[in-house]
C-alpha cells in the first residue's frame, strides 16, 4: 500500500471504493463523504463493514465536533448496536495533527462515552502521513483477531 502524500489531496466529495491487499488479506475501503447532504450514503445494509475508521477534523469548530459525535453514535447504532457485530473494530481518527490542535482535549471531550465498543483513538495527518501506518496497523490487527 502506497502511503505517500498526494499534493492534490481533497476532501471526499462523493462515495469512493478502494481495494488493496495487506499481508495477504484483501481489503475494500468505502470512503464516504462527510457533507450533510451526502451522509445518508453511510447507512446502507449492503456495505456490511467489518471495521470502521471514523475521521474527525481536529481543527473543526465545537459545533461541527458535536455533529460528528451525533453521526458517530448513529453509525454505531446502525452497524453495531442492533447487529451481531459487537466486536467490530472502530478507529476514531483525529486528522490534521500537523496543525498542532489540542488533540487529547478534543477526542476525549467529543467521544467520552463510547461504551463497550472495540475502539481506539488515533491521531494523524493526511497531509504529512504522520500516524497513518500505526493507526491502520491497529485496525488491521483487530480485524485479523476478530477473523480467527
């Protein structure tokens, strides 16, 4: 998997699907847009995810962070609470760490009550690639553990 930075990196504007192989395991990633008018694309039973990476912009306003938490709760209810997928790994990924936000305050304040989920708080920069490999390593290990 190529983890080099693309200088043309832009926010997700539509639903995208990526396939890749890591350590002889095939992965399909659904990159869903965060814009309000497109969020309903997140909730499709045909997607059937086996892991979730939920990305939040660490530099966003408090209002946007609260909306992000509500959407996260909705995702958990749709894909985990009301299904047999109780151990599905969830990576809550704070992006834009390169801009030096108060990362601990933000993720801990926003996602303080995630219950008994199999989750991990991670931090990264899509721009510099800081934290990407380590965080994907966690979710990969959890995914493999749940497959055994």
